[in-house]
């Protein structure tokens, strides 16, 4: 399992707006999501 920088790093605001889609992505890919605050993981 490897993290895709373009797909697996999300901001807190993205998580708030697209919670369902992000959790669905995690379920389908089996990869974790890295949530950033102010662009910092």
C-alpha cells in the first residue's frame, strides 16, 4: 500500500465538504487519507 500524494492528502475543509466521498474513497482503495491543517500534515 502506498499513499498517492494527489489523491490521499486532503485539507480539513475538503473533509468537511466531501466527507462521504472521502470515506468512500478510503473504503474502495484501502489507503489512508492524510488530513492537513493549513497545508501541513
